[in-house]
C-alpha cells in the first residue's frame, strides 16, 4: 500500500534516509534478490528525476509564505 497523500513526503524521506545509511554502510553489495538490486538502480533514476524539479519546487515553496 502506498503512502497517504498527507504524509507521503514525510514517510518517504524517512525511507530514503534509511536507504542512504545502507548505501553509506555498503549494505548493497550482497542484495538478496535481482528485484532488490533492480529497485536500487531504479531508485537512483527516480532521485535524479526528482532533482530535475528541485529549483521549481523550492521556488514555489519559498513563495508560499
């Protein structure tokens, strides 16, 4: 089940922080399955796509208040 819209970013940020910690600790060299390895590769692509929106989103957030 996906995140509820009211806590989507909060929950995802916590999960991404956990993934970052695992990467920093080298916990990706012995992934349990092809699917987990594929997900890590896809995660990098998704993060890069999110960063494409960084300036636009931050500008809108900064102008919100």
